[in-house]
C-alpha cells in the first residue's frame, strides 16, 4: 500500500464522515429551541428518582457507567504522571528554601484555606441538589490545600500533605465506586443500577438513592488525584534537580 | 431579558471584554492586573445572572469564583515574582474601582433579596471576592519580596 | 441566538481563544487561558449549564495556571543550570 | 506543648468550627437534621485543616 492509496483511503473516509456529519447537522433541532427529546426523557427519569439536579442524575444514575470510564481516565492519567515525573537516578532532591511572604498574603491564605475546603465539601455533598458534584468539589478542596504553598512555602505544604496517604485514598475511592456498582449486581439488578437505596424525599441530602454516595466517591477520588498530580509537578519544579556535571 | 440580565450582559461586555483586551496586549505587569480584574468583574456578573434567572443555586458559581479567582492571581504572583519584581504592577485605581463595583452589586442584590440566609450568603461571597482581590493585588505588587526561591 | 447575553459570551470566548492561540510566550498564554476559562464559564452559565460552568471555574481559574507555570519554572531552571554549569 | 498552648489550640479549633458550621448553615438552601449533622462533620474536617495549616506554617 503506497502513499497515494493511503491518501485516497483517508480522503474517502473523511468525505464519508463529513457527509454524515453534515446530514446530522441539517436534522438537528434549532439553537435554543423548545424541542428536547433527550432532555425531556432525562428530566422525567431524574424526577422519578427524586434527584433535583438532572445533571447529577445523568452522570451518576442514568449514565453512571460513563462516569466510571471518566474516573478511570483520570486515575490512569495521574498514574502515568507519577511514573513519568518520578525522581530518576541522575537527579537529586534539594531541600526547598523558605520563602518571604508579605503578612497580609499569608493571613489571607490561612483564613481562606478552611473556607475553601468547606466549600469544596459543600459542593460534593449537594451534587444531587444544586449545580456541582464530586468532580467540581474535589478540585476546589484539593486546590484549597495548595494555598499553603502559595501563602507560605513548599515545606509547609509538605507537612500536611503525606502523598502516600493521598495515593491510597485515590485507589480506595476508585474501588468504592466499583464496589457500589457491584452491589447492584449482587442485589440482583444490574451493574451501577440505582435500585439499592430508597429514593428519599425530593430536594434533601438523602434523595437520589446511590447518587450521593457515588458523588462522594468521585469527590474523594478527584481530590486525591489532583493532590497527587500537583505533588509530582511541585516536586519537579521545586525540589528535584539534576546532578551537577551531567 | 430583564434588568438583572441586562446589567450582567453590560458587565460582561464592558468589564470582562476590557480585561480580555488588557490580558492580550501590553507588558506583563498590565496583563496580570487584567487577569485579577477579570475575576473581580465576572463574579458580580454571575451574581446578577443568578438573580436575573431567579435561580438561587447559581450563586454557588459566584461563590466558587470568589474563592478561586484570587487564588489564581496568587499563583501568578507567586511563580512570576522575579519578573514582577523587576517591573512591579501598580494599579490601585483599577483595583479599587472593581472592588467598589462588586460591593455595589452585592449590596443592591442584598436589598433585592431581603433579610435571610440567602442575603448572608451574598455578603459572604462579596466579602471573599473583594478581600481576595485586594490581597491578590497586594501580592502582585511585591507580595513575595524574596523573589523566586522555594 | 436572540439573547444578547449569549452573543456577548460567544464573542468573549472567540476573542480570548483567538488570543490564546496567537500569544507565543507560555507565561502570557497561561494568563490568557485563565481569562478564557472565565469567559467559557460565563458562556456555559448563560446557556443554562451551571454544572459545566462550575467544572470550568474549578479547573480553569487556579489549577491549570498552576500546572502550566510549574512546568515553565522547571524548564527555565534546567536551562539556567545548563548555562551556568552548576546548580543554583 | 504545655497545657496552656494546648488549651489555646483547642480554643482556636473550636472557634473555627463555630465559624465554619455557621457558614454551612448559610450555604445550604433548606435546613434539616441530616443537613446539620453533615455540616457539623464537614466543619470539623475544615477546622482540622485550619489547625493543620497554622501548625505547618508556624512549626518551622
């Protein structure tokens, strides 16, 4: 198969794909129109399971299997980063030096850190009620911890951030999601089916069956994953340097 | 469209539009100030949208932005300390204008909401935003005198 | 498309995204990217997708700039080390 | 750590807990028992983070 044949095949495939895409676009409902076949069904299903936030119902109930895939992607990406950014044999660790920080900036960091942790956990816990969920809240909580690096220095952050524990937490949270899915199989329905728990009262913390639990698992997974990811980047940028003369 | 969403649209078109221009051109000291102002102006806009759409849950967006926007500016202040020390940004005028705008928007929204927990939430968001932006602006103008070290 | 807020948000995203591509220096690109994230969050909000907007705010406002600037710092430190021939 | 500093640390954590639990009450839309319990636990976690951060900064 020479170059020309390959090019022709790519062109033919691309033309077919383009034709299909154009055909699909021509048949799409108008922008901002009031006909939403999928949306109506999703809202109906989510209300039937008393989940106030339809997006949470789609993510963690109707398409919880997709979310499992997304979680696995994040898990694998962080794993890859940990392997790629490890300390190699010709590198050494230099102790991070203390940093001068203006007092108002330090006070701000110390005051906002707990508030941001609280907000992150609030976003996770109310994922089935209001905008937000495990991913958003987990990122907010993990970012909050790094205020300690911004408002003080890397040594202060290292004192309250044992990376090993966060790696374990990441794996545990990912397993918790799987176990919650398997619990559905053991209960006699399907993998990740939302039939285990009572659906609760609409618009309260317990509503939505397994949605809040899956949200919590994702929240922990994302928070730990972001902490581990940033730990590798910070190690490389602040601590690890190459041996002199190599 | 109602009055609230119109005000929000004007905020985005005028305020955030100006910061897009500011962050795209000029020396580094102007760009970091524009980045700080972008979150200071977008957050009141999001609050206005929440009021305009009549959805109190949308206030969470502004709350997260009020927390993380200044943190983002601190990231730039911290990791660009060496460059900024050579050419420090000084923008008390723009920063105080943005802070005043946010305060006015929050107070007007509080008056429209009426007393209650929702009003306290608005006030907390406004305090976090203005406080954070003022501290971030202070951090940009020499908040890390040691330059880049640890 | 007849909502002015949607039009303004789309224009902001288009302007910021074009700038992010046009700027060559990674540090300045990170600054533009932070503002682009904000414009995207506004666009998602006016399109009534607050969950996506919250994701964008959480990731785009502090996490992405931090990752980018840490990478820039590592690269610059290595360059400095190579030109000096000794650790700083 | 003598008794006096331990007492002050405990007081600091308690103060943070009260403040953060109050913030939780402001954030949530409707208050019920479970909301209060979860808020108390979460405020405890965040107060522990505040204490840890202060200790990490001053413990140099």
